[in-house]
């Protein structure tokens, strides 16, 4: 039997769940690309508006990604009990998830408001080492953009509570429809508010922030209305307000899985955001080029995220049924699909390394720097893919505590110091920061692959006992 025939059922099972997530990711990445392209072309040869959006979103994203990561603990727990046919416990998880994540959304809103003054301090610190006076303008313009993002935290946490629950019961289509619709709205609002079309005031980069906020509120309302008004989910929603809305034990279970996931996402994001902040030292041109590179990283990673999300769902259902005979083939199929994708895209990045940046800006210096970054970005695709899929497997099998020391070692001990070494001591500039990120991702990939393999072997032994 050929490899394709052997793994075909597992490819199909993964893609059935992954395809709606892929479309959702395409929608999200499309908005990010649209934001970058629209703000970039609004600025023309002036890199400041694009750099301001890059910097403001990076600081916000660090807190946002940690809060979102906590919600990811809901999916494997729901998946386990859904596979067992325990709809009552699924409902309890849903109730507590909505309340817990709503509270986290409120708390993170206050945290983001509290750290706002530090954005200017970061800029002043970076200005001490930079000869580019335009960085001061980047910081000033980034603040109003940042403010619009902050108010979207609470609705986004409610959205993720419903979305992660739906993924746990194997439904990835609803979130896809809601995300794509709201993202189309976001692009339309970008056109209205950035450039001041149809009688609206021309707001530039700040308009992109308002478009994002409005679309996120709409997205949260839409998924809630669909979920609670659809008869298909009546077993989970009927009488939900008449029950105890917050149980300490259930919340603790959600946090036990969610916090390690959030820590991993936070530390990985910290490494990328730290690189984004350090890029300020090299001036607005470098920031704009790095933003283009980041968008292309995200473009590749969206498929990996989709395959990883599907893998988490499949592994959680296998874990709930205690049917570990197909576990190894399920995970191998995920690795094979992920690697096939990233190797193909990496090749395209190298071939079109000059043409891609020209889609975002007309500034030749930005284009030249971004084209060099894309070559290095192409190289770390494999490590990024392997670490993401391995963590998705561990998440589905509820083996996430080990992730904390792994990412601490990879990002704090290795990536951040290496970034300073490559960028400044070895005079590699912004490209050195990406080389350091590659080193950190490779460390996480190696450690999580070994851990996932060990966990799978342990669970497979249950079949023989």
C-alpha cells in the first residue's frame, strides 16, 4: 500500500476540519495584508504610517495573544467530553468558559490601558540609539491606533469562547462564515476610513484601527446570535442562564490547560514583538520592511494553524474515546501536510522575494530590505511548522505543562540574547533578528516533537494493557 493510500483517510479527516479554519485564516490574513497595503499606499513613499500601525499593533498583540491562548484550553476539554457523549458537561464547560473568558477580556482591557504610557517610554529608549528622528512620529501616530484596538478585547474574548467550544464539538464552519463576513466588512471600512471615502473623514492609520474595532464587535455579536438561536445547539444553550455560571473546579480545569498554552503563545509573541521593537533602532524603513516580512510569515502560518487546530480536535476526540490505535497515523498525517505546505511556500518566497514587497510599498529601500528578510523567513518555515503542530498534538492530548519550560528556554534564554548578538554584535541588522527567531523556533520544534512522541507511546501502551 502506498503512502498516499495509507494516510488518505487521515488527510481527509484533518482537511474536513481544517478547510473552514483555512478559509477563516485566509480572511484574517487578508485583512492584515489589506491593512498593511492600504496604510502603506496611503503613506506612499513615507514609511511612517505603516511603521506606526506595525508598532501599535505589536504592543497590543502581546497581551491579546496571551488572553486568546487561555481560551484555547476549552477545545480539548470539550472535545474529550463530546467524544464521550457527555453533553451536560460540555454545557458546563461552555457556561464557565464564557464567564471566565469574559472576565479575562475585561481585565486585559484595563491592563492594556495601564501599559499605554510605556509605549512612549519604549520609543524614547529606542531613540537614544537611533539617528532616525522619524521614530518619534511613529510613536505618536501609533498611540491613537493602539487605543482603538484596546476596546475590542472584551468582544473578542466572547467570540473565542464560542469559537473554541464549537471546535471542541467538531464544528469549524460557523466561525469561518462569521470571520470571513466580518473581515470583508473590515476591508470595506478600511477603504472608507483610511482614505475618507463616501463623505467620511480621512483618518489614515487611525482609520484602520476603527475599522478593526467595529468588525470585531460585529464578529462577536454575530457568532453569539447564530449559536444561541440555532436549534442545532439547543442541547448546549437551553437553560444555560438558570445553572451555576461559575464553578471554581471547572474554571481551574480550563486554566490548567489554557495557561500553559497562553504562556507558549505569549513567549513566542514576545520574541517577535521584541524583535519588532528593536527594529525601531534601525529606523522607519526597517520597521516597514519587518512589517511586510511579518505579514508573509503569517500568510504561511495560517495553513499550519488550520492543520494544527484540526489535529487538536482529532486528538481530543481520540483521547476522549481512548482509541489510541489511530493516534500515530493522525499525527503523522498532520506533519506530512504541514511540511508539504511550508516547503512549497518557502520556495515561492525565495523566487519572488523582490516582487512581494513591491505589493505593499513603492519605497525602494523598504523593498530591498524586505526581500533579504524573505530569504531568511523562507528558511525557518520548517521549524515553525513542526513546533506548531507538535504543540497542537500536546494540546489535544492535554499534555501541556511541559510547554512552559520548553518555551522559556527557547525564547528567553536563547532567542532574545541571540537576536541582540546577531543584529548588533555581528552587524546583521534586522535580518539577524529573524535568524535568532529561527533558532528559537527550532529549539521548540525539537523538544515538543520528542515530548509528543513520548506521550503517544505512553497512550499506545494502554491498548496492550
